[in-house]
């Protein structure tokens, strides 16, 4: 039986994605929607994103699919050494099965084998090229990053002005870091066998090195700043100005860490844990130093709420970490729909 309309969860997801775009209606935001948001059963999208940025940064306006398949295949082969790229790999002809067999030879040669490139070229149209721009609920991102023409071996990928705009050095460096962080979080979920329905906070934070840690496997996943900054549109949460290449970046406790001692907050206890990802935000080092231990301003709380709402439409483990914080905090009545503005107001009242 088919449902008569979108499920409520799909509607909520679409609204969140639209609101995220409207905060900064630009190609870089559409790219972040494609890379940072949505569900992933495999990691093909990240390999394609990396390959697209590489070609556009080189000044290309078009590239044969067979040529684009080379950096795409090499990216996946290099990641296969350390982590699975899907919950379970298919038969011998599945692209990831081919990549696993060809990875060692490809990495030793510094370029993908002919067999691996051919497998990538054949699988890319149906597995990733036709889906890259899609959002949950049947819509697409507002800016397309490529179009295609031709078929088979003559298939040509046309790189759009939107892609070339975000591939400039001042934007591409941050977008690459965000892509790598998103990729690592998805890989870690596959490696740990985390179910999409599991609402457990299995990500820890190393506050000395500012790393997200996998509690189950006891190993780093990715940097806190790289994992979160894209959901802030690449901006400092304090001053709301862009974080650009070369800027010194800190991770700010939006509700200051000093409150943990003042109110005797114990990790895992009934009070909100301020060392969790929901309260951590990339910021300029100078802004963080000036802010010191003051309480967040209304504007900062608004930006944090928007950032956290966006994260809730993100990699399952990061989303579940935030959801667990919402569900675990004993602050009285649960905020309607677990929405972040209501939660943050309660936290503010609790620590006032």
C-alpha cells in the first residue's frame, strides 16, 4: 500500500533543509545540503564530491565520465584501507567489491587500475551521478554542480558555474575538510554497525584534542570543528563572520564550561552536559578568547539552535548524539517536538 502523502518526518526534514538554505542562499549552501545532509547507504557521494572539486579547481569546464572516474575511484580505494564504505558489500561485480580487490595495486601505482576505472565508469551513473543533487522528499538542491550529455563511453560531465564558484581556494579548502569529516562519520557508523534507528550517544568528545571519538571502537572519528562548521555555514558562531583559510579556530563552549563546576554537572548525570556536541561550536580563536566565560547572547543562541536543527538532518551518529542530549536532560517538561530553541531556553533558565 502506498501512503497518501509524505510522512511527517519527511516534511520536518524538508523544512529543516529549506531553512538551512535560506540562511545563506548561495551555491556553497546547496553543496553543503548535498554533502552534509541526507541519508547515505554508501559513501559514493563523498568520492564524487571530492572528484568534482578537484576537476573544477583545475579550471575544467567539462570532463569525460571515464576521466572523472579516476579521482573518484582512487578516493574510494584509499578510504577502503581503513574503513568500510557500506554496511555490507554486494557480490563480486559490485563496485566496492572490485575496489577492494584493486585497491592495493592502485595505491602502489599511485593511480587506479584500468579494471577499477572501468568498474567506476559503469557504476557511477546509476549509483551516484543521477542522485547527487537529490534531497529527501523528492526535491533537489537549488544549484546544480554538473550536467551530463552523451551515453556510455561518450558520456560527458559539464561542470557548472556554481561548482567552479565554490572550487576557488577560499571556499574549497573548508568544503573539502567538511566533506572529509562527514565521510569519516559515516564510515564510523558502518564500522560500528550502528543502526539508523539506534538513539544512543556513542560519540564522545576529547576536549583536549577537540576530536569526536567512537566509544565502541575507542578511536578518533574526526575533528569537532570540521564536523560542525559546515552546519554553521562556515561562520564563527560568536561574530557570525566567515571562518576563512588561515584563521585560527577554537571550539567554543556556547554555555561556558565554568558552569559545569559551578553547578556540579556530572557527565551522564541529570543536568545537561556542556561537553557534548550540542553545546560546542567552531569560532574564531580571538572571538572565543574575548567571550571567555560569559553566557551566550540571544543572537548566539539563535545561531546555535539553527545549527543544531541542521545537524539533526545529518549523519546518523552526530544526529543521534544531539537527540540523546535532548532526551537525557532532566529539565522538566520535554520541549515540544524536541525543538532546539525551547531546549536552549530551558538550559539558559536552568543555569541562570
